[in-house]
């Protein structure tokens, strides 16, 4: 969660030129983070809660025009934590 004065990283970029406003990204998002006003072909979908994104990529994978790109923050790309620690597994 971002602090009050901190800008929130928006992980989902929607290309206004290629988005056909089909509502599929709104429908598939498991965290219900993307909001698209039903039957309004003028407005783009909005990422209502970007700080809660799971980076699952379902919105990107379902987009019929490839208008959505999931952008990972730098701290996730260059993570040096080993998989065992990330998964919380204890080696015996």
C-alpha cells in the first residue's frame, strides 16, 4: 500500500488508440481492479486500485487487440530473493 503522499505505480497500461472498449479486462480481473463503464464505448477502462494488482497478466492475455501491457516495477524485475524464501519453504 502506498503512503499518503506517494504516487502509486500503475502496473497496467492501456493503449487508447488500439483499445476497443470491449469490457473483457474488467470482466476477467480477479482482483476487480479494472473498471469499465458498461455500454460506454467512449471511455477507456480505468485501473481503479493499481496498488492492489497481482501482476497476473489475465487482462493482457484476454485483450483482443493487444492494447494492454502489464508493467512490472523495477524492484520486481531485479529481485534477488531466492525462490525457496519467496515460497516460504523450509529446506530439511
